[in-house]
C-alpha cells in the first residue's frame, strides 16, 4: 500500500525571503511538489493554466467557493481571488506526493487544522520589522503606501508565528535555507 503524502506549509510576511527559500528547497531534489494556486486574475506574459496558476473567472471562483472546493482562499481585492484547490492537494496526497504550499497565515492555519499531523507549519520570520521595511524598500517594486500596508499586515502575521510548528529566522539566507531544509527532511522522513 502506498503511503499518503504530507503537506509542508510555509508562511511569512512579504519581504521575509519565503519565495527564495521555497525556490531553493525545490532545487535540492527533495520529494516535494509545489502546490499550484488558483486565481481569478488573467494570465500575465507567458503564464500557462495549470503551471503557474489555475486561471478561473471571478464567477467560476465564486462558484467553487460556494461548492467548498477550496482548502483556503482570499479575496485580495474586489473580484481578485487566490486559493488552493482541495482536489489538487487530495490527488497529490493520494499518490503519496509531499506538497509544499506558500500560504498566508490564515490559509496556513486553516490547512493545518484540516490535515493535523499530516501537515507542518513553518513560519519564515524576518530578524525585525525594521529589516523587513528595509528589504521592501530595497526591492523597489512597491509604493510607500503599499509598503506601509505590507508592514501593517506583517505585524499581524508576526503575532501569529507562535501558532506555527517551527519558526525560522531569516537573518542569513543560507542558514535559513539549511534550517528549513532540515525541518522538511525530518518531517517527510519521520513526521513532526
């Protein structure tokens, strides 16, 4: 009998290095599949349905919400949704695949509640809010207002970190990546 897969959920405030850590973890060859999210936004550039995202119309997204087809979702602003399709996760787990998810705090906590010990929550924490602000400014992609909004959201997210199974402080990217890798390897091989 094939064993069921496990879920690795990473959350972090914007600018904490979570996406970089996930990219590097996936390149290490661990037995992990990245969860493809659904969105109601149109594809950008060369994005393909089912590869970068599952692209749904806002109406289709709302219908799937009503039909309880999402493990978690968020309406980022009016008509712009992002979420994790239950069917995709269940299919991967049933095949014995381990799945890594990049979720916000509310989504991460919800998925953990649904999957219990088959999921591990890892919070990537910046060394400080000041450092987070510096990183966001350095990226040069957001307006002052957007940075202020991201910092306000980060303060809430940081207040939830103690609800996670593990917290990795990203004050040194290589060290944070190694620590995250060790947590994931231990969980995949032995449980949490």
